[in-house]
C-alpha cells in the first residue's frame, strides 16, 4: 500500500498535512487501484476499491484526470 498526495506547489515539506489530503493506492500481483478503508493511524485496514475507481495494470493509468490533475498525470509518465 502506498500513501500519496498531490503536490502542485512542489513543496519539500507539507505545511498542511491533513489525513484528508492523502489517498491510498494498493498493488496486487497484476493490478493497482486507489482504495478506501485505511488511514495512516490504523493498525489494520479493511480496504476496498475507492468509489468510482477501477483497477489498472500500471500506476500511470491509475493517476489520470479527474482522479488527479493533468500535471500530475504528465509528471508520472
């Protein structure tokens, strides 16, 4: 599982570090998807696919607009 946050200002240190700013990605042996049901403070997670998300074979396919900005998508490639 990976915890990610878009950083359009390219800040080295996040001034605003709220749980709601972060999204979670999970990998399986053949796919990746954004997931819900987990927070950074949880000891265990009951993950499920995030609402409206599907699985993809590559991370760059998962980070597409409107999920993330066009700039984030371009930088991920």
